[in-house]
């Protein structure tokens, strides 16, 4: 690849390592797609982005041998929607039931251990956007798969599911935490700014969800769990079976991911109803780039309508977008 600037993210560097180690076309394609998704978007990486796109185009057009076996990397789940959330937990905590209750997916739900053996992505609606949930095989000493931490490393956030029907749900949290830390993925209760120099440890912002609140001692166990968890974690109590508390998961994940929705508007027309999803702290230039790169090059100014009291005021390229802003780009 081209010479890399120092601010490439750990996710990008990990994807590039997977590309170099890939042995099949499918594995190389998956790694290149991840590289394109995680490379920082700024002028210093334009050559890298162009190189990745050229490699992808060439590889997709290349003829495949008839009858050749298709090998895929189980640790790669292509991101869709506004963000990807890895569903993590030990066996029989109800991860598949939770995903089935939150989405239209129909994962296998059973009471025997390790029902899920492959990543099962599904889309969860939250207001006018979609969040991708990835149901993953259980973590733990007896887990039949070893690549779950790798999926968590690439995800935008984690959701750790604990079981209030057991005598020590805190032990489940420690098992998940230990399994991930052994592969250099560390759970944290909120977004942490990326260091200037990428390190080997992925800090994964995580929501704790306590399942089976409907059991007789569920509320008492919940209070004990909240007392024992490290400071800073938000704990949502739910019953994936009855639906109690599930409505709070979408807002909690949206807040954890630090996302903002911005709506585009053309001059003389009504705003679009489908939002662009950005991150808290992004500027109007980030929004312009989401629409088309030419909008960045030819940007003159923008107008904004929003909850902050703006009513079509003119803004500069440094304006930090806010949740629900309606923005009209002028070039």
C-alpha cells in the first residue's frame, strides 16, 4: 500500500494486516472493504482511498474459477446501517432471543449451550435510522469458536448481555471481559478519543443489558449487579421474552455511539426525510463530504435550520452539526 500517515486508526491497520494475510479472493475483498470503511477521510489519505477503490474494482471484475470453493472470513461482518453493535455474552444469556425481539431476524433460539456458531447480523430500527446488531457465538472457556473478539474489535460498540436468573451475573461480565482482554479488546462505558498514535488495544464502548428481569428475584439481582459493576456503565434491565424494557435499548445505543442525524435540503425544496448519520463533533464539511466530495471542494457556505434556534442562518465550514439540523449547502 501507499505510505501511510501516522493517524491511521487501529481498525484500519488491523484490516490491512488481514488483507496481507488473506489467501482467498473473498478474504481479500472483505479486508479491502473494511479498510475503505475505516480509513480516515481527509486530504492526507486521498491516495490510499483511491488505491483501495482501484484494488476493489479490479478484484470484483476478475473472473472466478468455476466450481472454486468460496472461503469467507467468519470474523468479518460487513457493516450496514448507521453503526454496528456486537452482541456479547456467555452461553444461554438470551442473546438470540434479544436480537429476535428487536429485529425482524429469526435466529435459532434454544436452551442448549452454544446455539449460535456464526455471526448473525440483523437490522434494528431506531426512529428513522437502522442499527446493525450482530448476534455472536458465546464467549467463555468452552466456546467452540475463537474469533468473536475479532468481530468485537471492528464493531462500533458492544452490548454485553447478562442473565438475572443466575446466582452471579457479575461473574458473567468478568468472563466476557477476560475473554476479550486476552485478545486486546477492552470494554469501556463510553466513547474514548482515539490516541494520536494507534495502540494495540481496542477500547470498545459498551452498554450492559441485564436480561430476564421477569424472573422472581430479577429486581433484587439487578440492584446487586449495579452495585458491583465498574463505575460509569449504564445498565438496562429487560426481558427479551416479554418485551419489558426493550424500548430503551435503541436510545441507549444511539447515545453511547455519539451519533447525530442531519437532514439535507436543496434550495427552494423541502428537507429530505432520510437523515445522514454523523458523529458528535463533526462539522458541516463532514456532512458535505457525505453528500459528494465535490461539495467539499466547491463549498462556499451553508444555511442551517435546527433546534439550536437557527432559522436559515448562514454558517461556515467550521460549524459543528447538531442533532436534527437541516442543512442547505451552497457551492
